[in-house]
C-alpha cells in the first residue's frame, strides 16, 4: 500500500474516532460547531453548498418528560 494513502487512511480513522468521542462527551460543543459549519455552507451561493449545509444542520433537542406533550402517559392533557 502506498505510504501516503496509508497515512490518509489512518488520519481519517483517527478524525472519525475523535468526532464520535466529541459527540458523546462534549455534545453541546459539537452541536454548536455543527450549527456554525451548517450556517457557513447554507449562506453560500452554490447550490451544492446549500445542500451540504442543510444536511449538516443539527437536530433540534426534543424535550423529555411532561414538557414533550407526547400524550403517551395521558397526564399532559
């Protein structure tokens, strides 16, 4: 295997592991970073950039318990 290709593969795996670790233990910072990157791409003129920005948009937090108004326990109504 080519040395450069091997190093790129190692860097990609390490970066992926680092991102997963950050999502698990620093989820708020990761959410903010993801929102900034998404906004950066969404404000560009190119259509591919806007599509990438929309796909990177972080999910909105869903409240748990009685604030969610899920009506599964029938206590909210």
